[in-house]
C-alpha cells in the first residue's frame, strides 16, 4: 500500500515536471508582448489626469508575482515554474477569455502545494469567475495532498485569496502575513 503511494507520488511529480519543461519558452514572449501593449496604451493617453488615474488602478502582476516568489524559501523558489495560458487553463482551471493578463507560478516538483496566481480579469464579473475557479483549484489540491503530503494542508486550509476590483491574487505559502503585505 505504501509503495503504491510512493509510485503514484513519483509519477505525479514526473508529469508535472515534464509539463513545466514543455512550455518554458512560451511565457517570456507573451510577457514581453503584454508589456509592450501596456506601454503603448499608456503613452497614447493625452491627459495627465488620465495617466495618473490609470497608474493608481493598474497593478504590475509580474512585480507582485516575483515578490511573492522571492518571499518563499530558497529550496521552494527553485522548483517554482511559470505557467503559460494553456497550463493555466488545464491545470488551474481559469479560461483565457476571463483575463487580460496572468502570472502563475506552481511548484513543479509536485512535492508541495506552493502556488502563486495573479490575474487581471476582463471585468469584475470575470474576476468573480476567476475567484470561483481558484477556490475549486484549492479544493482539488486539498484532495490531492491530504493523503500524499498532509503537512501541506496548513497552507491549503488557509490560502491568501484576494479580489481587488478586476485583480485576483492567490498565494499558497508558509507566510500569509508577508503575502498579504505584498498583495496589498
């Protein structure tokens, strides 16, 4: 019985790692495209007031995700893999048509439940749908980890899930206070 669990755990970790490696190159180009789109849209604004308003409401998802990732233990940081749109849909359960931008890091080793998900939804209704999908993701992870690595239930039972207008953030880590501080 115990050997079956170990074999399943090794197979799951291998699957996650292979999926992580399969699309490593795609995420950086989409991030660059998103950055250039953001730059061009803000530079086309004529009014100084409009630019200031946009700056107040716009969040840099890459900066938030990277700060959250940097707050993790060094051993965990090395296993975090950035997901592309396909894996965000397939693994996390959030459809591309719900968001403008997303930055998601997941522990590719499969040994921990560490996860960072940052979304800019198309609108507040889409943000609610993303929140719902992330709650489902948390429940699925609870089912996966309860017998596999019960110690991970601590972070899964107390996730940092924040909805702020069109922005949705999820952080599963050992330091909720730091995550809340970074997310704001």
